[in-house]
C-alpha cells in the first residue's frame, strides 16, 4: 500500500466505470470514493468486494464541494482526483506524478497528465516534448495535489456546481505556485461518459442542465477573477445573440434548439443577477 498518495474518485450514476477504475489500483493506494447520486447499489458492491475503500454518500452540491469534502479525509502527503471516465491511470502513471512532484521540490499547485484523445480546439495542452511543462490551467478530470498546498488555498470555490472550478483554482494558485502538465503520463478521457443515461429524454434534460451551468459558471468565473465591468462588457453581446437565437428558433419552429438557448439565457441572467447556481434535475 502506497503511504504517500490517496486517490479520490467522484462518482455520479457511474457504477460500472467506478468498479472498473478501482479494480487495478485497489490495495495499492488509499482510495476515497465520493458518490453524490445516492447510489446504494454501488455502496453494496464496494463494501462487498473492496472493503478497504472509504466510501461516502453526500448531497449533490457539485464537483468542488465533493472534492473539498473528500480532502478532509486525506492523511497522505499527496492526493489525486479523477473522473471515473479516465482510462490509463495505472499504478505506474500515478507514481510518475509523485516523481515529478519531487523533481519540482513540491513547488507546484497542481499537476495533470497528457490527454491522448483530447480535442485540440477545446483543450489546450503543452508541447509534448517538454517532460514537465508549465501550464496556466489543468483539466479537472485528473489533478494531482500536495495536500498541504491544496488546503492552504482552501480548495475549490464551492459556488461553482459544474464547470470552471478547476480554472478558478488554477488561476488563484498560479499566483503562488505554477501548474504543470506531466507529458510522460498519457491517458484517455472519454468526456461525457461518466454519467449513466437511461433514455433519450434524460439525455436531453442533462444537456439542458449542462448548458445552464456552463454559462452560469463562466460568467461567475469572469466576474470573480476579472471584475464586474469587464464581465458586463464581455457578456452583454452574448445575451443579445442568445435572445436573437431564441427568437429565430421560435419563428422557424425549431423548438429543441430554442429550449437549449432558453436554458443558456436563464443560466446567464441568473449569474448576472448574482443568484446562486441552483439548477438541478428533479
């Protein structure tokens, strides 16, 4: 059992992925699983097959809140957080994070891997020939921390429910210590597969929810880090474009796309009013 690193896995309706993920690292690292979907079946399976795992069911208050809560149980010098839809996070790769931390003499805020299957248009990565590359932002799908530094930065901002919480953390932490991409650690992230979807209707509801939270979080992130005036100037054109699209899709009777932009408009206006990120599926 590795005495230096704890693995934190956040689960939300992802029973099969969680069970597959922990299979190859069980009893090699201390593991904390935080489930915020009240998955009692997953709890039964883990209690039966992997009794040494610290399994917690919590209220769904978002990604950052769950990770912050999990971090209170970490007793090792370092911990790694991961989505269950990550593939290739082996014992060897996890130990590479540790080696890189020692090379950097612990002067880092977060470390991340290289994503083999990332879309270069939406996911900025470093030059893969640089072994340990300075990065302003690290993807929240997989992050490695020194426990003491994470707690000194007070973890993630729990006002975020979904999206931009890792960007906010990286921006805050970059002023103290840099973030780095470890290009020797190469993994796949199958974005959007961590939640098990029952049917097409649930898929549409989730897409609307994600749209709402993305724009809420984006405005909150900009306002928090760049100020109110800049944010208003940046987002007012987005409000106008969104209203135009709602009108256009209403006139053309494309009600599916209209609903998408209504969700976007509602999320943005909610955030601009300074209201909480309240939207949830019933």
